[in-house]
């Protein structure tokens, strides 16, 4: 059975909205895209002496 052109279902609309929100959040979290990702933890500096770090 094929659907007529009645438009998207509420489930399809919600799924598309959720995907768009996830994409927007991912873009905001990685902006600006030209900056490289830092995958290492820098050594503590003198100013970080008061900060406790868990290893």
C-alpha cells in the first residue's frame, strides 16, 4: 500500500526536528571548525596549583 501525498507524519516531523537539533548542537560544539581538536591534556601550570586533577 502506498501513501498519498498527505505530508509527513508527526513521528517523521519529530525525527527530522531531533536530527536538526543534533546537527546544530554538533556544529556549535565544533565551531570554529578551523581550530584543531586538542586530544591531550596539557601539563599543569603554576597557576593550576590549586586545581585538583584526577588521573
